[in-house]
């Protein structure tokens, strides 16, 4: 054996054959796993496309303008039309959810099984070069899956978007059901159709994103209100201290009564001062003129 | 929602008197005093009051 053969492994024919068979086995397992994805939804008794075909009548504008001669009552007719449309929208929404779940499960199980298989093979193969080749393939699949996850954002973002869609759909359905409490002369079919269209839109990604943005805005406003309820002051130790101490001595002489008196006076100022008297007196931001005004108008002794 | 009033730089000698003044206020709920320096010469006083 030469020096180079001693330190650097050169795979022989036997090793290459082993790598080929192991790789072939794992690729087959990857394809198999991807094709036979776990089902998140049971089979429908009647396929959705057949059901949707039977619901097409309520989207025919001419047909819905002429009430069914059997029902004739405009309120009953209105309810039949909008319930038909809501059912069709629900069916499509479920298909949409199923497609997301199917893509996510196929992607994860296929790639995960391949990574597990290759990782396991890397561990049991004794030969150093074979190990590094299998390890590289395993790493490549992990990297590819990571890239797809990032792009398609199934794992984290989609559940949040779907939850938002469901919430918005429910809110819009409440509007429709409340409208249906009225007779057709007060909640006509033309108005109900617009509400049903909004119900459809509520189950879309753009509407979910908009809803989440609006919710964030509301939360920001609440946070702003919380911040408004915080007053920050700095205890003054400057030249105005004697005036402040004079007011404090007066407050301490009859706490309950004088605190209440100064608080009433502060609230009568323009604009009213909401800060408590104790904070206001010692705050370095309180101007000397205001302190002197308080002394004069409340007849505060030396 | 209650109101929070935070005063920094309160001298140790004035702290208790200042707390007593807040406690004399009908809006007073609670307070927390935290030293600002190792020698505890200056304090931050955080008071929670009812917001009318």
C-alpha cells in the first residue's frame, strides 16, 4: 500500500455497489412515503365535485331571480338560495383546507422518513467514505425540506391564518343568520348575496392577513392607552425646593383634607392636571409659577 | 384602569413622608419603593392609584 492509499480511502467496486443499493432503497422509500401521505380528512360519502355540481343552480343569476313555484314565499326562497351558496362555499373551503394539510403532510413525512433512513444508514455503515457520502445526501434532503418549509410557510403561519379565516367566517355567518331573522322585505336576497360574498372572502388568505393586521392595530391602541396611564416624575432638588417643602408641610398638617383640597384645585386648572398632588408637588417638571399659584389660591401658610 | 405614577431620585430621608402622602390620597391602591444606588440614598417610588 502506498502512502496515499494508507491515509486516503479510495472506494473499491464492492463499496460503490453497497452505496448504490442503499441509496436506491432510500429513494424508493422517500417516493413511497410521499405518495402514500397520511390522510387528515376522511373520505366523503359523495365526492365534493359532484355535490358542487348540484349546487350550481344558486349561482345562476337568472334562476334565483324567479322564485321556485313550490315555495313562492320570498323569505323561504331567499333562505334556500343563500343556504345553498353558503354550503358551496363551505365545501370549497374544506377542499382548500385539505389541500394545505395534504401538501404539508406529504412534504414532512416524505422528507423526514428519507432523512431518518439516510441518517440511520450513515450510522451503521462502517466505511468512512460511504458514511460521508450518505451523510451528505441526508444533509441535502434536510436542507431542501428546510427551504421548502420556509417558502411555503405551512408549519407555523398557515395554522394561524386558517384560525383567523375560521374566526372571520364565523363572524360573517352571524351577520347573515341575524339578517335571516327578518322577512325578505327587510333583508332581501340582493343584500343577503352581498353578505354571502363577504363570507366567501372571509375565508381567504388576504382577508386573514388583513384581520390579523387589524387585531394588531387594536392591541397597539390598547397598549397606547396603558402608556397614557403612566406618569413619570423626577424628584426636584433644585432652587424651588423651599416652595415645594412649604406645600408638603401644609399637606402633612392635615393629610386627608389638604390632599383632597389640592387635588380638586389641580383638576380645575386648564388643562386639568390628573397627576396626584404628591407627585405634582415634587416633580421637577412642575413650574415654579404653578407652585406659587397653588400657594396663593389655597392660602398655604409659610 | 388604574394609574401608575413613578417618581425617581427620591432622597431616602423624604421617602417615608412621600409614601405617607400617597396613602392619605383616597385614590391610593399600593406602592413599591426600589433603591437606585448601592448605598440606598436615592429611591424610585412607584405608586398605583385609582384613575378617576
